[in-house]
C-alpha cells in the first residue's frame, strides 16, 4: 500500500504495531542468548522499552515531530538492557530528525533513520559490529541510497537489508558463531520493523494483547490489604507517582521551570523525584495529602497516568531502601548498587550501599528505576554500581537525564566487582575523583565465576553440552560442565587463578544446598591452603553458585 507521508496519527499506529509484533515474538528473541542458561531477556527488555513509547504517544492532531518526540522520551525512561537502550537512542535520533515536522515523506524518514543511527552509535563507548548497531546502520544506509516512491518502499528496503545483515551477524561477531545464534537485539529490531511495515500495508499480524510487564517485586507479590484496617492510622502516607503533560493553555512550555513543582512538593512530602522530558513531567513523592499534589500540578497540565499507593500496606514487607518512608538529609556521597537475591541485597546494604536497585541477570532495571533511586538517596555525588554488563548503559542513560546530583557510573560488571568495591569503600577523603579511582582499583584482580543450569544442547568452548547439565562460567567462557552441581562447582574452582588471592566467597543461589556449599568450600580449602573460604546465602536466581575470589 502506497503511503506518501507519515503524520502523528499514523506514527502512533506504526509504533504500536511494531510493539505488538515484538510482543508476539518476545520469547523467540529471548531464546537467542549466547550462553545456554536461563538468562535470555533481550526480547523482554526491548518490548518494555518500546512499550514505554507506545503507551504515551497520542492519536490526536499533532505532527509527526511532536509525537515521535513523545515516543522517544517514553522509551528513554523505560529503556533497560543494552539492546533496549540502543533501541531508545535510535528512536531518540529519529525524533531529532523529525523535529518540527507535521508529516514525514520517504526522504524525511530516511534522514531521520540515519540520525537515529548516529544517536545509537554515540550511546555506546566501544561499538561492537555484528550487533543491532551494525544491522540498523547497514539497513538505514542501504535504504537511504535507493529510490522509492513512498515511505512503504523505504521501510520495505530497510527491512530487507536488516534481514540480510542479521543473517551475517555471526560472521562478524565470533561469540555468536560459536553459540550458533544471530544477534538477539537485531532480531528484536526486525520484528518491530516487520510490524510497522505490516501496519503500513493494513495487514498487521495478530499479536499477543497482554504486554510483558516489568519484573514483579516481592512487594507486589506480598501486598496484604489487612495491614491497613478500619482502626489503622495513616503513618507512612501515600507513594504518589504521576506523569503530567504540560499544556500550552495553562503555561508557557518554553519558559516553564520544573523547580516550581519540585519546590512545592518539598512542602507536602518527601522522597521526591521530579524531572521533565519534553512536555512530560515525571513525579514521585511520598505524601499524606496526594490530593494537594494533584491539585497543584494540574495548574500546569493534565495527567497521563496517576498511581497512589498506601505505604502502610508495604512498610513491614519492604527492604528499607525500596520505598523510603522519609527522605534522608542531603549528604555528600551515596552509593546505589544493582542486585537481586535477598541475601546479596542485605549483604550490600550492610557493606555500605545506600540504595539497592532490584535487578541483574534476566531482570535488568530501567533508566527510570535508576532515576528514582537517585532521588531517594539525596546526595551531591551518587556512585552507581550496575554489576552487570547489560545494565551499564541504562545506568548511564539515567545519569544523563538526572540533574539534581552528579552521577558517576562505575564500570562494575559482576557481583564480585561490587563486593570488592564495597569491601574497600572509604568516603572519608571527601574527594569524588579519589573515591572513583579507588573503586576502579578495587575491581582489579577480582575473579567472579558462576554455576548455572544448561537449558539447551550446544557445543561451546570444547564442551558438548546437554540440556539439564550444570556449567561453570567465568567472564564469557564456559570452563566446566557436569551432571552433578557440586562437581561442576569444584571443577570450576580448580580452574580459577587463586594466586595472589586470599579470600573466596561462595554465594549460594535460591536452588543451592547449604551442606553442598560447605563441601565445595572444603574442596577449595584443601586445594588452596591459606585461602579463607566462606559461604553466604545470596538467594539469587539463575546462578546456583557465584564464586568470588579476591
């Protein structure tokens, strides 16, 4: 079907069609994980990201420039995982390319996609070819260099070349070829574009209507309405979260200062997060009078979403840093760490982390999760420990969006890195540069290895792996495999470098066994006399054991 121009209404339809098609194929994308363990989450991350844009775009009489900006802002906040962040940056660039336009023809779309490529590449410090970056670049350049009658022709050519580029990703990235898979982020992008092209042709495939939701917290699972009964007294107030759309009829969008709202919130509540992206103001506040917040903010706009929760229902079941009942006094430094597993989270709190962002492998936090954590700790300088290579980009994206503190994202990629940093944590110098250098130094030499269950037959790193086996991993390499979990962990330990290391921490997962962990500890003590070995109950999913050697 020939479509000469995309307006705001059609852009909304296309984004939602792309999200719906990805929703129908999310598990297929998740299954394209390199390691054959249950940690594939690229599809879920990308879906949550694009839904953040699809859920806020408008079907009103706005131009494509305004609607694309709203969609991009929603994705920037919702972005999680490396592929999700790259996807959000791609659409951020598209919005920049369409800025001020009422409609976009084939040439406008091509230019906007090339602008999206620039934004996506600039979001990554060391871009790796053979990933979603390669596919989006090659497809954008190919389609831009061809002649088309309309937008449908441009996007059809983009989709064709994206498929060709995806097929060749294993040739450009050895880790994909070794695992026998194509790049999962690129596959997710293609499903989005497939949905968009199908919508242009009015034959969008049927997709699951139920969207993927963000990982549920223990709070959501344990909400007890009886905690606030007929005789209760409101002590902790309401956790109030709003998305406010500023309205030209109520304020001057060009000169509006979000501090007007922020300063008011300080008079009626605490734990305040308040920032603006485009014409949307994101608000989080703990208050006993949410009606006053609603009434004040409505002076400047109208609400897109409103969520008000009685914190008395949450208070006794929540970790102290999950929903602070009182915002702490402003301090010089704070540490925000990412972790999952109650034991690991509690250990990190005791070691000095001011706030834990729930997440890690298979449940990456969004940029918005980090923004709310930054607001809760209330510090001049916030050090962020992502503790997973797939979380770093979201943390950095949040750091760029947050304006009330200086945010420093440390390149920590494992629980072991975080443990080493917190072991040596010393904020007494008062020098942010010195503290950051010490954090980076603390990670040098620490070794982190994991035991997990294999979920598919595969041949990797010289091992013939079978579904149901246990495998030992360090970095990006499988170094042990066995049908017995204890033996796998012991073989993994035997292949680690214990020279110049004095301590080994065994972090037990949710499916581990205390006696088995002690047997592993005994094995390590015998093999490495003088090394102090102890176990903690981490409670993490995915990994039966995490070994930290420092």
